[in-house]
C-alpha cells in the first residue's frame, strides 16, 4: 500500500470554532504526519512504515463504497469535512460533506486518532 498512496489530507470544521486538519505524506525520504486540532499542532517525521501501512489498510477499507459528496441543505451551521487521497500514479480520490456523512464516518476520526496515539 505504501507504494500506491502519496498523501492523505483530511479536514473537518465544526461550528462554531472547532477545526481538525490531518495530513500524512508518504515518500522515499520518510513518512511525515502532520496534525492540527484547533491550536495544537503536531508534526512527526519518519513514521514507521508498519504503522503507516496499517493506517492505509484501515483507511481504504473504511472509505470503500463512499460517495464523493454528502450534503444536508436543511442544516445551516454544522460540520463540513473533506478527505483527499493522492496516489503515486497521479490520481486522486476526493470525498466531502456538509452536515451529512457516510454511515461509518466516525471510524475515519478513530483511525486518525489511532495513528496519532502511536507517536
């Protein structure tokens, strides 16, 4: 999986002030994980390949079957989120939502927090 994925970026904004940003970059010089939760910023370089491989496996299984866009126009203030996966061959998968989510969306936050806890 490491040879397929180049970058994972995830952003979630909740009304009024909560914001999460998660970025995992995979390259031959080492894996870099960046995370920002409101005011706290963490950056870790050279993350172990086994940890990254496990994360990517869980991520790909989680998003299997997701639509590209989820929207609920009946809610004005709420949660907006974006997930982008860049592959080494130049292709991208983009998922987004505004006050609507795939059924297993909470698992995305769970696996992001799992990889952060391994730092």
